[in-house]
């Protein structure tokens, strides 16, 4: 993968290691690293996979307050890198007009929600050897308006809820959606309670993307998809007040900001 000049790099060298990190160490960031092939890499105390050419990946949660400790081992040599995580400020977003059962679901759907959350959790837990995550992501919807951002605290019908962990693209219902990256479909469901038409893709090493509130889904579970392929259309299914696409980016169960991998200036 070619790193763009506009991105921020940290280069650390010793007699044994050369390590490059892409992106800022900020809450919510997706961090791509590259080191000597054959190295072992630990993020905090978690051992992560390293590709044959030395790439590894990890993410920083929305509210992470402590430093990241990256440990590298190779040929009996050990290197420890400590990076401070910068804090972010998040917006408060109010959404009114939702059906009350979508804000506080009735007890009869609790089991359904629990089952669907289990499906999503299992898809996010996939730890494959795919290396698609080393490529640059593309924007999924052309000429869309960003209507919701990562980390914002949502107040639904006046009731404070969990922060928003995605990036919302507002466009007309039926607008085509592109795959942001090569991937394999690990979940394709047309009608989940909260997220409606939902897709999850595995990109390797614990990296996954989610597409929510879709009107139509044009791919199926287990299918390999190329970046730029049309995977469905925008809708307002699930808990949504209007037509939009909510995309999510995860490193295993850590929810990341999709804006940290997308060029939203164009």
C-alpha cells in the first residue's frame, strides 16, 4: 500500500526495527502500521496478526483515555513504543419524531434484539487472514450530504441514548451504495429491528464495515465483493427518520470513526 503524503506518519528506527504508523493517535482512529516482516506485534497486551509484508492494524475507541503500548519482537530483540491518545470533542445531536417503540422498544421484541445483536457481534469478531484492510477506502455514496457524525451523543425524542458510532450519508431512497473496500460478506439481513437492511463485510485482521438502513441488499452472505461494486441502495429501514446510509468501521468490538479512513473533502 502506498501511504499518501497528506497523512501523518511516525517513523521509529533502531538497529532492528523500522515502524511506520498511518493516521493520528486520536480517539476513534483507525491505525495502520508497517514493520519488519516476520515481527510479532502486541497492542497493549493483545497479540495482533502481521501480514507477510509487515502490515498490522488496530483501533482506538471513542472514549479511550490511556496511552497505547505497542510492543514488537523479532529475532530476540524487543522494542516498546508508547503513544499518547489525543482527546476529541463530540457533538450533541437531537432526533425527534421517532416511533416510541424504536426509542424504547417493547418487551416483546427484547429477544429479537438480543438475537440480532449476537449476529452482529459474531460478524465483528471474525479474525481472518484477509489483507484488504491495507488498501485505501472510498466513499460509499456519491453526492450525499453528511447528516450524522461519529461520537455524537444522540437524544431521541428527548431521551439521551448511546453515542452514534457511524457516519451518515443522506440521499434519496434508492441511491446506489458502493463497497468502500474489497471484502467478504459476513452478514446480510434485510430487516433488523434497529438497523433495518444491514450488511457487514470482513476486511481481515478484525477489521469490518457495516452498512445500515438499506432499502435493497444486492449481495449475499459469504460473497466476495470488490471495492466500488454496487452492494445495495439507500433506504430508511429500521430506526430511521429519513433516507440515509449509516456506515460503521470496527476493529473487532472497538467502534472506530469511518471518517478516519475516508477522504471527505472531495
